[in-house]
C-alpha cells in the first residue's frame, strides 16, 4: 500500500520539475521583461503556483527578481551554459574554418557534431544583418529531420542507423515543406548523399533556407557538418556561391581530420539503393 501511495507524489514532483524548467525557458525568451502575473498567464498555471516556482528558482540562484517585479535569469544558469559549451566546443581547426566560411558568405553559419549519440549545434556565428534561426542555440538537438546540417550527417550513415536515430524522436510538421515520414526522409538523404550537401528549402522555418555539408574522419565517418541559414530571397540569389563555400569548408576540414579519400565518400544509403 505504501508503494501505491508514493506514485502520485512522484508524478506531482515530476510535473513540478517540468514546470520549473518551462519557467526558465520562458524567462530566458523574454530577456528579463516578464512578471509573475504575465508568466502565469503565458503558461496557463495559477499565479500562486507561479510565485512558488519563481521563489524556488530564485533561492537556488537560477532567476533574479528585478525592480518592478520582473524576472530574469541569474548566474547559476550561466554556470550550466559554460559547462555545456566547454564540452561541445569543437577543435580549433574546425572553429577556424567556421570563421573563414562565415567571412566568405556573410550569413549565419554553424557547426554541428556528435555529443552522446545526439547531433547537436556546437557553435555558430551571426553577421550584423543577423538571421537568428531558432535552431541555432548551442546544444540544440531537436528536429533533426528538418535541419540541413543534421541531414548532411545522417545522409552518410547506414539505413539501419538512420531509422534507429528516429525511433525515439518525433518528426513534427514545422512548415508545409517538412518531411514527416521516415521513408520520405531516407529518399531525401539519398539525394543529399549524391549532391554531397543537404538543401533545406523552408523545412525548418518559413522564409529561411539552409545548406549543410558534412566532414569526415579517417574512417570516412561523418563526425560533423557546417550549416548556413539564409533568407529565402538571398538563398536563391546566391545559391551556387553558398553551396560551393560550405562544401569547400567541409572538404578542407575532412582533410585536416585525417580523411584521405575523394569527397564526399560513397554513402551506405546509395549502396542500398543500388
């Protein structure tokens, strides 16, 4: 009987944790411009519950109450962010090529790679005319089916591994162009493997197109990829330059990482198709 009585408490604790994490996300998104009342309305929870969550987060150093009753993130969050960044930061040779690519195209530029069996954003650079894609946060690992940089990596994995990658991940429809079934995605990845780069025409977000090109290690394994996020009009206007630049960067990185074959290597997905 005691074990049965503890289950509801465990579920309530989990819900409280989820709400607390959601509070942090909303406070972060509002850049210190949100009150408890506004937060309560935004999240659809009682104001008393909202105050309780905020007080707990404040006591632990994750949020701070500003004059006027508004809340912002506090230093403890920076500690977590710095810890994650230190683990995700790619090699200096990759960062150097990322910066060169960014200077060449003058568009939002990122690099992705593997972290604990996830493909995550490791670093990004934005121009003054910044197009900040919502997927460009360090550590971001969602919506792999709609991100060009992620698909550039997946396109050079065996069919079995691609299917396994999405076993516990959804494929939500983000725009009218998003692929939402695994067979359609595999077909798209085969095309990517033939081209040597992934092309995303508004699959992740309306008005934004992306290009991703993978780089390989000495085993010909896709260990990372560069990605460009560009407004649709500039994307179509500068398509050839963008593709050439990102593929040149990926090829150069592959050589520096020990890959000695022709670029890109043959994909297992293409051998399966034959």
